[in-house]
């Protein structure tokens, strides 16, 4: 009877409650004491009112449950424990840091999804490179969801092995490394001398390319990094939230369809391993000839735009903001944001006061407009200044205080400091 009651009580707790318990709560009084108990720990410094913190919370909790017993995840409320947050230089929320045995090790710069956090932190445990002794060890290591980099060396005193281990220590957060000092383990892959083998993920096996690529050049950290970068993705990689920034550094032809590499590998690879060469060739010819129009998510360009503050949408952004003949101050806002509404009359009056310059406003919240080169505002309103090229703009809003003219912006052709004192505005939110 007692056992039945216990089981019934446990069933009353939803999974979300149990996952919250897997995230350790730390504060000023116990941070140093509890942090030293964990070899590897990921700490989230947050504020309860922070929207980005609230968005991250469910994924952080799910990752904590999956990493339980391997990596401890913890959180610190900076509004209640400012001493600890100040000690570790926390100035924005959420801030994630990796600790080892209670000591700050490195900032966390990995993905923010549950799967991404899990994969990233899993790589933080164990050795930089796993030593393989047998053929079974090798097969177990390469039979993985992700790619594997395996160094095959002639002995433990090999000079290339030392360089390989240094590279593994630097790159372990991005890739999986293993090594062996038995050349015979490479016989199956045509290895006759020391080299590095890159095994692409078995789930992405393709009849159009080899699943294993060998690196036989002079081994340095730089040369190995370049080799991995140039070969790890293959002809048709799987684009995910975690790797999209690395893949999008070059033009990327992407096919969108249903994928499930955990439960349906064969079905996910069906279209990947088939291609209509003729239609694809025509598409690429049109692209390189400039005949294709880029798709941009944008609101309609306003028909009338004569006010002091011009309305900018994604479709008109390059023409208006990236105009090399104009100096531009642009505000990114949301119609639902109370701070944006509070700033609006000040911003409009500023536009009417300073002549010969463009003052623009564009809605960013909810991605109503996708603007190339703009990663998105961490908090709205956001006001960067623009001098010809958007990418070179300077953001105004240090320390969550927006002071567009309190510390004057100097435009190339007009010195705002010459305005009368009453023309300067300081706006805080």
C-alpha cells in the first residue's frame, strides 16, 4: 500500500517540475561552496523580468535533465544575488558561463536550444581525444550522430600525435576527436602511414561521395582545422539551428523538407540522395547570372513617406539606410513595446531639429522585416547610427540607457554639438 501511495505522489509531479529540480539554484551564500562539488558546470546568470531568460528557461531545464549525472546545470538570479553576478562580470542577461571545479573556465558560446546545449556540454566532459585500443573501440566511436576525427599514429611518442592532441584541446567544443597508436586499425581505410581520418556521420551516407576522408599532409593545428572545415560537411550537409551560422558563410543552396534523423534516417535521405540535374543546373545558372530575385520577408513599402522620421521596411532598407550619400540614425522598434512608444515623440522632435539627415524607423519585433546583416535587437528600442554601410554602424544604448544626443553623434558633414543646449535629449528606459 505504501509503495502504491509513493508512486501515486510521484505521478502528480509533471515533467516540467522534475526538470526544474535538475537545475541547481545558487546564490551569494552558497555559490563557492556548491560549485566546487562539480567537475563541470554550466551556470545561467539571469533576471526574472528578462524576456530572453524566460525564452531560454524551458530548453535549459530540458538540457539539465538530459545531462543529469554528467554535467550540472545551475542558475543565479542576479536581482537577488548581485554580488556573485558582479564578481563574474555579468552585465547582460542571460549570461552563460562554464565552470570547472568551482573556477570560471570559459564563456558559453554554443547553441541555446535543449539539443544544442546538451551536445555542446557533453563535449566538455572526458578527455580531449579518446584513445582507441581495438577495432571495436573504433567502430563504436565512429557510429555516432555527428562526424568523427580519428588520428592514426605509429606510437605514443609520435610528434604528429602531440600536435593532434593540441588541436583536439582547442577544437573539442566543435568536433569529436579520437586517436590510436596502432596503424593496423586503419588497414580497412587504406592507411599505410600516420594520418588523420575524418568519418562523416553514418546517417548522412551518400552514394555521391566517400564517407571517409584522409588527411596526410604536414599536421599542424591550422592545417588540421582547415581540413576539417573543408571536408566535414560534404556535398549536402544537414542544416540545423546549431550549425547554420557556420554553413551560411558562403552561398548555400538549401532544400527544405521533413527530416527526422533520429527515427527515420532512410526516409530523410530519400530526397537528399536524388537530384534533378537539369533543373538544378538551370536554377544555378539563373542565380549566378543575377536573374533570380532574393526573397526578403518585408512589409509593404509605404506609398507616402514625407514625415520627418521615414518608415523603412526590409525591401527599402538598402536604398534608404545603406545610401553612401546620407548619414542615417535608425530606430528598430515594436508597435507593442511601451519603451518604443515613450521614445517616439522624442525621436520625432529630434528628427525635426537636426536638418539634412535621415531619421528612420523600422519594425523589428516578430521579424516583420528580415534585414540582411542585422542579427536582431536584444532589447527594444535599439538605435544604431549608420554611416553609409549598415554593417559598420555603431549602436547607441550602453547599459540599457538610450542617450542618442546626450553624448553627441558626430556626422561627417554636420556637427550636432553646434545645436543649442535645449536641442540635446537624454532618454532612459
